[in-house]
């Protein structure tokens, strides 16, 4: 029946261990619970060993108690490694290898092969008073003692090394707690070794020194853990992070009971942990519009409980604020049924103000851009006007002499190079001085403009008409041979001759005539390309000579020349 009782204890112990390891607690909690369970086994089997008179049962129970003692060293070593943050250095594979001596010692203690761990000296006398004195400690026993002491010493050096490093005050407090527990175990362990093992003959009785040491260390650790919560690093960090966040957070369970509210949320709504989160509970704390918006949001959430939702509301507290409310379900391990809800209130007032300011700046920039476009258009028009004024005659509207000479200088060189014929007219108004003297300069200006209009009506779109000076004008006719130039020249002369203008003096009509010199170029000498300007001066001089010949011969006629 002893095996049945032992099996029940193992099952109960496993359930006890599972309850704590399956819950959401930190890794340090889990490791300490495992170590604490090892602590419990030693006094349990030591006490059981005193309840029977059967030597074999006593030996078995004592061996089981030494199994826990074999695991104390390796358990404490693992606890220290995780506690001091050495897990990146001592990885899982190395940790398993370093744990091998402790696990092997526990196996030897439990199996006790050939009595090489524990054996009985005299099976006839197994009284409680001389229980330890009647035990024979084998080589595996001393192996257990050695590995436990080594594990505790290594743990001590790891703790001392950690305290010398630059770590936080909370971490140092945590490590010092473990160091104090380690001191207790080492002192009581060595005392038990000397009194109950090595010098048992001098004391003549067994004293539960190691059990007292384990109890003291456990009571100290549990006291520090529960009072100062030194192992709740993750929980404390989580709360610190939540309370330093600017986003308001509300955590609800499946019954809409508030289980967590951070500091930022308490500045928006007055909520208490343990209360039900309902629309009525918060409606009185918000303006009517915000309460209605929030109620519609919760109504939509009830229709879609498994989806993440988001909406923006306006909160009127001390001043107008804007917030984005987000809803997210909290799922359990199976991720099918939500076990709670997470509500966040993210203040976007500064973002909205910045957005409104940006929109205002963009609108202002748009207005400035439109004004700039208008100014650019006006400037473009002014530039075009200035450009036109720079190349045209202000009175007649035809091109001026400067533009004509620049155009002819380019065109003549291109025409000579490509063998393209062209012609030049040079004409002036006959007896124009008499018109000025008789009718005045204003009428003279009108005569100039009327004559230009008549000439322009007889020219082609490609022909260039320019005022050469005073009443003298020049026409450049590109792609025009001698026959074409003669025909156009006669048309221009007749158009001016038949043009009748009003003098403004009793409506007396005025008509004028022109004298014209025509030069046509249809033979080309490439040598003129060496000095196009000189060639142009020669052409204009030839046209001017033809013009004067026309005037000398009686005016109102065309004299034609061809470049030799």
C-alpha cells in the first residue's frame, strides 16, 4: 500500500504544480514554485520515515528525501541564472548539460543501486534516536553532497558578479534577496553535514538542521515576494508602461466589468476597477453629442463583437478635445470566443489642430499661388508687350529698322548658303513733307499709318514690313524671285495709289503715291558668307539707289535691280 500512497502523493503534487504553472505568471514565479516544491519533498519524506518501523520502508523514504536534496542545488542554480539575467549566456542546451550532475545524483538517490547511496549498518536497531547513525553513506551520497555544494557555490559567484555590474536598484534588490536565501541554505547545509553526517557519533542524535534552513529560506523568500513583490517585474513594468502612455486604456472582461484602467483614462472618465462599463455610467460625464456618438459606437460593437472597430468623437471637457475610440476583442487560447474587450481613447486634439492649421495654410498658399499665377500672367503679358515694343515701330505697328537688320542678317546668310531666292523693297512716300506742312504732323502720322495698312494688305504673311526711317519703309520677301517681286511691287504701288485717306480738314480726301526700289537675288556667290553684313549693306545700298532713281524719274514708279 505504500506505493499506492506514494503514487497518490505524486498525482496530487503534479496537480499542485500544474495549477501554478498553467496560469499567467512570470517565468521566475514558475521556477521558484518548482524549487519550492523540491523544498517540500525533503521534510515530507523525512517525517514519513519516522512513521514506520520497517527498515526497508525507512530506507526507501530516506532515499526519496535525498532525491529532493539532490535537486536543491540544480534548482537553485537555474533560479539564479534566470533571476540574474544570464540566460542569453547560458542557453537552454548548456543549461540542460549543466543540470546533468544534479539529475544524475537524484536518480542515484532514488534507485540506490547496490546500496551505494545509502545502506543500513545494523538492521536490528532502527530507532528514531539512532536513525542517522545506523546509515552507511556510499560514494553516490558524497557525489550528491559535492554537486549540491558546487551548485550553491557557483550560484553565489553568479550573484556576486551580478551585484558588481551596473544594474537597476530593483534588480539589485531582487538579487540580494536571492543572495540572503543562498546564505541560509549554505550555512544550514554545512551545519547539517557536519552535525548529522560527519560528527554524528559525537552528538548521538539526529537534528533536522537542513529542514530548519529550508523552512527559514522559504519563509524569507515568500515574505519578500508577497510584501515587496520583487518577482513581479513584468507586472510592474506592464503597469508602468500603461500609466506612462498618453493613450487611455480600459480593459473589460466578458461581462463588461472593468478590470484595468490606466492613468491617462482617468483624466477623461472617472472609472473604478470592478464596476460595470455601461453607457449610462459614462453618459453623464460627456456632452450629449459625444455620448450619442459613443452609444452608436457601442451598438455597432455589439453587432460585430469579433471585429476591430474605430471612430472619432468630440469630447468637451475643460476645452474641446478630439479622440479616436478603438475597440478590440481579447481572445483566449482557442481564439474563438472573446474573453474580454480592450477600449482605447487616443487624444488627437493636437493632430486635429495641426491638420486644421495645415488646411488653413494650404488654403492661404492656394490663394497666394493663384495671385502669383495672375502676377506671372501679367508679367508675361508685360514681357510680350515689351518684346513687341522692342521690335516694332510705335506709330505704324510694323517692325522697326533694328529688328529688320537683325532678321535680314540671319536670313541672307541662310538663303545664300541654301540657294534660296529673295527680294528687298525700299520705298518712301512721295512729297510727304508737303503733307506735313499743309495738314500738320498729326495728319502726316495718319497718312503714314494708312499707307502702311495699304501696303500690308498687298503683302504675303511671310513678308516682313519695317519702317526704315521717317517716311521710308523696307520690305523683305523670302523665297521670292525677280518675276514674283516685280508683280508684288506693282500691286503695292497701285494699292497705295488708290488708297484714299481723310485729312480731317473739311473731310478733304488725301491720296499719296510711293517710289520704290526693288532688288532681287537669284544668283548666289558663296564668298559673301565670309562677311554677311557687308553683303547686306550692299543690297540695301543697291535698293536705295533704285529708289532715288524712281524719284528722279518722276516718282510713283518702281525701279527694279538685279544683283550682278
